[in-house]
C-alpha cells in the first residue's frame, strides 16, 4: 500500500531474513549510515556539490533511521505497527544541489501537493512473516512528478542514479539481516 496512487518511477527490493519480525523491525528502526560504510560514502559523495557551495549538510551517520529521516526532511506518511512504514519527501532531486520542497506533518497535504516543478518521492518498508520464524522485507521507492516536465527531469536523474540507489537498498537489506540475526541470538 502506498499513499501515492500513481507514480512515474519505481524500484523494489526484497529479502527474506531468517529472524523474527520483531528483530527485523528493530534492526530496521535502529539502522544508521555508520553501520553501512559504503552507503555513508555514497551519501557523502551526493552532498559534495552542496558542501562546495557552502551549504550546511545534516550529518546523519549515527542517527537511527526514524530520527535520520525526520532530520533529512522526510514526512512519516504511514506506519502500521512493526509491519509497514512509508516516508515521503518533495524535492527537485535532479538539481546538482537538490531543492527541498515543502515539509508536511502527515500524508494528506503531501498527497494533495500538486505545484508544478516538483517530484514527490516515497519509500515504503513492508515486513511480512514467512513460515515459522522468517520475515520478508520489501523496500519500494516510488516517485511521481507533479507535472510532465518534472517527471521527465526526474527521469534523467533516475537513469543516472538508479544503480546507486539500488545498491543502497541492497546494502540496507543485508545490514538489517545481519543485525536481526544478532538480535535473535
């Protein structure tokens, strides 16, 4: 389930982890960039243009996922216990130094936002029990332009960044799996 009824671009990654749903959710919730050096390096590289222009960049290395996303300007759009979380952000992601769009407190104004020139991005994390003690984690990223030109601009950015974004999701899932195993044992 997603709060974006239609989207222009989507990426989905899944992994079944042989750990309890509680351990997997905790591992996800406590996940930090510091636990994933390659991801931290990719985030640092993404922020180089902003640093060169003298912009302040929020350091998220040691912040757990929920706190990090809040400080990074994401809106919590939906959460159902330890099984579903969806976050969203509005921006001009394709710019060398991406422009941040308006911030909202909940899903309704995020969904309603339609000002031309922007893209709305969501990341959904779903956990589903499998058999006795395994849990499947599915991460989905969806992006919708607020108009046709924004969708095209984001599409060019997507083609350049899709591999790196996919790598981040794969590393996140691997790290969640490793941490969940530690929590369950």
